[in-house]
C-alpha cells in the first residue's frame, strides 16, 4: 500500500509526490554533500526512482561524473541526489512538507564526519519565535515568524 508524502522547494516552484513505503533516511557526511547543502551533513530519504513524481520539474546540476542533484533555480533549495544510472533517488529530508516520520538509520560518507556535530542534545535550545532579533525583523515587515 502506498504511503504518499509531498514536498518541494522553499518558494513552491518545484513540487513532488513520493511513495515513502520503502523509504530509508540517512545522513551523508561526504564533502560533496556538505558543500551541496552547506551543512555538516546532508539528510536524505532514499527511494526507488519510480516512487517519485515531479508535479513541476526541478533543475538538475551534474555535481560529479557519476551523479546529479535536483534543485530549484528560483530559490536555491537543494532537493536531493541521484546517481546517473537512475536506479534510485535520495530526496532531502527538509524538502518534505512533513518530514517528522523519517528517522535516520545510517551515516554515509563517514570519512568526513564531524563528530562534534552528531550529538548536540546538551546544547541550549531556543525557538525562532522566542528570538527577539528574528521576531522584530518579521514584525517590521508586518508578519509573524513562520514555522
């Protein structure tokens, strides 16, 4: 039975539907993924290629001789990773409308893993809507802080 999840880029130009019945989430720490996403790791949800339907097509960047990455050229959102053989696709965790059901099951690209960024549970936490520098800027443009 299909478990459909929707997602897309920040501006909404690129949208997709994905059957996540067989999805596996993981973190990739390789330097290419770090550079492609700007993070300490890329968080991906791995799916068969035929499990994803693009409602509106992304742009594609040939990030290496063996792979390409979908993204939105309007807002810059990285949307995933796909080997050139097309056997599967990995969508970025954050591009799903509701990513809360996914739990990471593995670390890939561990040669570039930054251990200090793995367990951050002891660090202080602050919500965006409790951060005055963020709240005041949103209020200055007549809006509330988005989720």
